[in-house]
C-alpha cells in the first residue's frame, strides 16, 4: 500500500473516461451523486475532466458539456491533463486495449470493467502496470456490483482457497430460472431475455458460456495465484438444457445453474464453465433471475457466498467507483494479488480428469434388457449408480426406431469424465439409445 505525500493527496484526481455507455454514464452520475462523500472518504476530490466516445451528439442521459471531448480514446489516455484513465469501451482488442496500454505506458493508473480484455491480455497489462508502478483495477469486470475481486485479493488474504464457483452470467441464470419456474422452453426464454434487453441480439457469447469463462479466468487467478489462462477453461453453454432436465433435477432435489468453477485439487487446478446440478438447499441454488453469486471454499473462513447484481449501469458503476476511490487514496495492490513474476504458470487440469457425480438422461428404446445393459456398461468402468429411474411420463414414438422410447435418468456416484464418456459411448454403440445422451455434472455442496 502506498500513500502519497500530503500536497498530492489534497489535489483533485482528474479522471479521463473512455466509453460513456451503460456503465460509463452511470459512473458519471454516481461520481457526481457521491462527490462530497467520496472527497471525505478519500481525502481528494474526484473530478471527471475528459471523456471519449464514438458519437459526440448522442443522448447519454448525463450532462457532458463540461468535460473535454476526445474522439480518440488513445489520445485521451495519453493526455497530460488526466491523472487516471477509466476504460468502459469493451472488446479485447482495438481501442480498449490500445488506450489501456497507452495510459499505463504514460504512468497513469487504469480502471476497467473489461473482462474480455483481461482474460486475453491480463498478464501483459498487469506486468506493464507493475513496471510503471501504477494501479490496474478491475473490480467491475467480474460479477458487476459484487466486490469479489477485493474479497479474494484482500479480504481472504489469510486463507488458502480450495474452490471458487459461481453464477457469473445473469442472462443464463435468467433463462434457466424462467424455464424452471414457468415451464417454458429454452427458445421462449431466450427471446424473452432479448426483448427485455438481458441478452444481446447475438446471444452466443452469453449462452455459450464464454462471458462466464472470461470472468472465471480472472477469479481463478486471484484465488490461486496463477497466471490468467482463459484458453484452458472447459466451456459448455446452456443451449442443450431442456425442460425435461429441469423437471428431473427438481424431482431429484437439484437445480440446474450455469456455473463457472475453479478448483484446486492434488492433481492441479481445474477451470470449467458448464450447466451444473446444485443441491436445492445450497446457497447458490437460491439465486434466481439475472442475479449473480460467487461461493468461495477456503480453509479459515470455510464457506462464503456473495450474492448481488452482476450487471446493469448502477451496480457496475458501484464497482468502478470503488476502484477509483482506492486510487484516490493512493492504494495500489498487485492486480492479480501477487507480483506477475510470482504467478504460477503450471498447466491446468484437463477436463477428462474431472471427478464428480453425473446426471445422465437417456432416451431408451423400450426393449427388454436395456436397463440391465446400461447398468453393465457403467459397472464395467466401476461407475456406481446412486439411482436409475425410468421416468413415469409416457414414452414417445421414437423417430429412429419407430418403437417407443422411455426416458431414463441415472445419477452416478463420483467417477471421472473419461470413464463416464467411455461408458456412454458403449451404451450408444449397444443400440439401446434413441438420442444423444444428456450429461450434466453434479457439483458437490
Ligand atoms: N453493461 C453492463 O452491465 C456491464 C457489466 C459489467 C461489465 N461491463 C463491461 O463494461 C464495458 C462497457 O460496457 P457497456 O455496457 O457500458 O457498453 P456500451 O453501453 O456499449 O458503451 C460502450 C461505450 O464505448 C464507446 N465506444 C465504443 N467504441 C469506441 C471507440 N472506438 N472510441 C471511443 N469510444 C467508443 C461507445 O460510444 P458511443 O456511446 O458514442 O456509441 C459507448 O459510449 C464492457 O467492457 C463491458 O463488458 C458491462
């Protein structure tokens, strides 16, 4: 922690803001609304002095006349008239990356909400910030308004973290919650989310799990002192989740959530994003709608869950302003909790090594011996079944066999990804199955 000299402490902190969209405009509003409180909390007045966006004339819901205008965010980042650069443009390349690099290169601290940029270039940017002795702060990049970066980096500094997992994408949680509560299809809920502005016109990034993966890459680094490695994350989205899965989950005492999970095991660090069965009694299962949540398992604190708004202008601005306040106070922590050279670069655990319980839903041809054959394929790989349930719903005509099929749901005890995949390949090869098996991993409590 570094405190500046008294003279600097009392001079205003001049903020240059690039991107005055949903988050940027809310930051302007919040800094204005909390002006006096922030000045007394930090000992410095915080003033937005210059901004950059694409279209000068656009209505933004905030007054921008008093700020110097820059067409080019890179020129703003280099301006000698700002003390701090805030990047709220987005994107992992282009103007956002260039402007952040320029600001750091000019020895200006940077605050950003840009998880895509950090997931891709976080290590290089942190190294640059360190070399230049300036802060690179990104509280808003993960789980919006939830102060999870500070919690992991500072609040839990006395702990060894075993696992961090959470609902990191509000759009997916909204869709899964609506499907479950209203018994609607995935497609219906997705178009509803788009209508309400929760999902982009091209929703792949959210529903495919990629946005959650960017956030998980950052959380994992903070939790385990490892270099950000987004490429090593196993990513699956929620597109394949059907009402049948949600109903089976409900009957079995589970809910299905898209989770990002990072876990330290004796074999290495595992990072994965996929639909997950969580016990209905768990804290994370209670989180419905666009809300985000992060649970941390650690040795001293045991279990901690933070729940809150993961997106939206106001909530995200809350995190951006907290970072600005830290910088106004002269606080500078290593961006990822450790000096960049000390971050661990060892390889992440491949998904095949994952160990856990599995939910498997099969559409089985209604023939004698099918269930016994499935159980045998599992037993051959030492997979123990906690339950095997032929669901009571009447079977439907199978398009493949012209016979009827019955839905069968298996719950396994802990096994490995490799073994369950091998067993299911054998079940498919036996010819008893009408559709591709649905597999959902069960997260232990
Ligand atoms: N929205 C959220 O809830 C949320 C939550 C957490 C994190 N974030 C992150 O926060 C960042 C901003 O998100 P947002 O939702 O506020 O985006 P947004 O509403 O689309 O705003 C983006 C802003 O960047 C400006 N911009 C785009 N290209 C530019 C360029 N080449 N030069 C200068 N300005 C440029 C736009 O200018 P114009 O206004 O002139 O078009 C706009 O003001 C992203 O990294 C996002 O991932 C957002």
